[in-house]
């Protein structure tokens, strides 16, 4: 059966949502490193870039990355120039014909951008590199390996594969163990669920470790995300969050990874803005009351209640002893860290806990928060 080319038709609504999450994720990520004094260079990779647009000219992921790297007021171009910071884009598309279209789309973007630009020099002109390699080749490329390993280079890696077979355990672990490297990838979770017993699927993913519940088809991407979480070395502080996208009867998903709490805070924020019930799907994954229905209550959703109940138990059992531990735990569960502050406030009010040290209610920029200890009464 001939494969449908995503770029040769108008993007489906579900694809638009995927691209919008890529956009908002990168929009949050990029300025952090533009302004980070310790970061010398920024590398942005789109490994399965497509041809740049859909059949109606809507921007695909590489053009979206360029738009966001510029900023709506060209503020990032200005800051990159001022900070004398180098940025490079690596766009890869295996199909030669599509790569040529991608070159054209990139050139058109630059031409249009320059025609309206008041700045003297374009920071992107000589910084966009399009290739028609296979992803496997790039992963073996020594120069790419050196960039990944460099601790003063910030890397954003977008992996919008078809299906599921490109993000193997080896690829995933390579990304997880590369410093200053955040990534987001797409995966066809329903497909893995449906064909988990087929050898061709088992060759890429250890489906014996996937415990799908037949009664909860919506949750198949959660199971896939847990599979990847379990691959992370136990002694490594690392954050993974996932987002489920329903398209008809199928469930696809995104998986985001970062070693930094700020990266996770930002991605989790994007997800909760998209889904105020669970922060992880377009399909009301926990079956909460729908918006506009009588009992709709975005403050007390299934996911929020679950995270808060678990947090309370962990604090009362002495497993979480400080705000830093609690904030990070909420984040690691894909919850907004402010849930932790709500739980601590409630425990103090109920006289079940007191704070040692100065109590603060900070729930963002966790890497800079003043630590306090919690004493259970
Ligand atoms: C889902 S599409 C990407 C769409 C793109 N992100 C966009 O927004 O338009 C996946 C792309 O990966 C390309 N591709 C498939 N296998 C590949 C491989 N092994 N290496 C690199 N590119 C590949 C396909 O030709 C296809 O254009």
C-alpha cells in the first residue's frame, strides 16, 4: 500500500494540533538559551522535516521552527546579534524530492523575511542546513555526535517520524544522556498496541513490557510513555512528559524529554494550557465532565486530585521532605508544581505539618527556589 505523504494534502486537524504543540514547546525553549550566558551555540534539529508546507502552504515543522526562532517582533534575531550567539538549523528529509521542496520553502521564508527586515545582517542566512540523509545515518555521524556531547551547546531535537520505528531504545538513550539536549518526538501509539505481537513491531520495541488495558484505549500512549520512562537509568534525574492526540479511533502521541526542571516546567505549562483537565490529551483522557456541562470543575479534575492525594501521602509518610522534592515530584507526574504548594498549604491549615525554614510559595523556576523542609506533626 502506498504511504500517504503528509505534505501533499492539507494538514489534518490532529496534525495541526501536533504542529501547534511543537511550536509552543519550541517557543518556550528557544529564548532560554538565546539569553543563557553559559550557552555558546544553539543547534536546532528537525530530523524528519518533510517538505516545509502542506498542499495549501500551511507551515510544517521546519518553517515553524524558523518563525519561532525569529520571534514575532524579530526580538530573537536582535538578541542573538547582541549576544553574539551562533545558531544553526539542521533540517533533514530523506526523500530527495521533498528535500528540494524544503530548500525552496526555506529560501522563500528567508526572502520574505529579509524583505521586511529593518536589521542589517540576517542571523539565519548562512545557518540553515538541509540534508537528504536517512536519520540512521545522522545518528552515526561523528560531527553530530560531537555536537550532542558538547556541554556548552544547547540542542533542540524534533523527531516527527512516521509510525514508531525510528526512536529505538538506543536513539532514545543517546538523546537522554546528551547534555543540554531536549527533544520531542511523535509516535503512533495505537499502532504499537494493535500490532504488538507482530515480529516487525517487536524488533523495535519490547512489547512484552507494555501492559495495555483493553478497556482503556485512550490510555495507550500513557503506557508507551511509561515504557520510555522505564528506559532511563535509575540514578539519573530526568523528566519525560507525554501528550495524547486522538485522531478518529486512533491515538498518537508526543513524548518530550529534558534533564532540566525548567525545560519540564515549560512543556508541562504548554500541555496544561491545551488540556485543563489532565494536561496531556485532546480526548478528555480521564473522562472528566466536559466544559460547559453542569458539573464541569477544572479545579478538581481526576488528574489533579490524584496527584494531590499522592503528594499528601508521600509527605505524611516522610517520603517527600522538602519543597524541592515535592515540586519536582509534581512535575515528574506531569502536574503543575503549584499543586504541591496547595497540598502543603492544606496540611499546614489542618495542623498536620509545619515548615522548617522560611515558607515560600514559589512554584516556578524550581532550580532557583529557596529550599525548606517539611515537618510532619
Ligand atoms: C511525518 S513526516 C514529517 C512532517 C513534517 N514534520 C512537517 O511538519 O511537515 C515524516 C517525514 O520523514 C521522512 N522520512 C521517513 N523516513 C525517514 C528516515 N529514515 N530519515 C529521514 N527522513 C525520513 C518522510 O519522507 C516524511 O517526509
